[in-house]
């Protein structure tokens, strides 16, 4: 019985080791072919090839954003770069953030106004770095700070170093705020307008009142979805936008 079990396990491992690299190699070939098409300025072809890659990572979404930007689809470029932003590590994010700011600036200049959902560069950078920091890392930091306070508060108090106590509580407060903001980001859904113009209506019907005219690149928080419409919030305004005009990040 043990011999048969060992034989089955060995066969499974062999089949897994032979099939998986071939599958991964196919995706790598597709990625290289898409990169080659991009270098040859065949941006539509590059975008098509990138889109066929399953389980896309930050690099694929970043390149898809570049291809969409080259084909003058600013809304899709912003969408793909936002998706890449959610997966990107804490390092090497500057070029990605520069691209996001560039496309939003161009959309603002085209519309003669600031796109909805636009935030100052400093605030945008803070939120981007917060997204990049792992949630479990913030949780561990918060727990470690409280554990340290529990075990060493008597030492700090005995030495009467009140300023250390104040600074330490400030660190705990800051880590708590960061953790709460990170939980907020995790629990919310966001979307990007990918058409040149979209109507935000008072309800999920095409005949209802138009509350606001949305433009390509506007970013909204998605509250609810009903059939063909999303209920969204933007700049303290709440309304409904057709799903065909909005794609979730």
C-alpha cells in the first residue's frame, strides 16, 4: 500500500513539474511578444496580447496602461495603471505615479477643469504608498507597539522620561490611523469612467434625471450595483452610472 501511494505521489509530482513550466513559458512568450509589438509601435496588437495573459500582475497592467495611453484611451490607461498600483511593491513606484499624474493632468487640460476624484500630488502619493504597504505589516506594527508599551511602560515611567511616553503614544496613534485608513481602502471599491462622456443619474434608469455629467478619467467610489448600473459617490455627490461607462479598478 505504501509503495502504491509513493508511486502515485511521484507520478503527480512529475506531471506537475512537466506541465506547469510549459504553461508559464507560454505566458512568458505572450508577454515577450506583446513587448515586441509595443516596441514596434503596434500598440493595439500589444494591448490585445497583454489582455490574453491570465492572472495579470503589476508589470502586465503597467504595460497595458502604456499601450492604452499610446492609443489615446486615457480612461483605460488610468484604469490599468490603478490596477498596477494596487499590486506594485513599495519600491520603484515613482514612474507609475508620474504616469497617473500625467494622464490626469492631460484630462484636466482637455476638459478645462480638474477631473472628478483628482487629489493633490502629495495626498495621492501618501495614499499610493499606503496601498503598497502590506496590511499584515501594519497589523503587526500596531500589535508590536502595544506589546512593547505593555511590557516596558514601567521602565519608562520609573525613569520619568515623560517625553518618551508622549512620543511613543504618538507612534501608536499614527500606526492606528494608518491601519484604519488601510482597512478603509480594502473595504471600498473604486471605478474609472472609460468613455468620453457619461451621465450620473438620480436612479438606475436611463430616463431619470441627470445629476452630473461625468468625463473620461473621473474616479468614483462604488457603493452598490444593480443590474446595469453602479451606485457611486464622488465629491460628496451620490448617483447612478451605467456599467458600460464605468470599469471597476
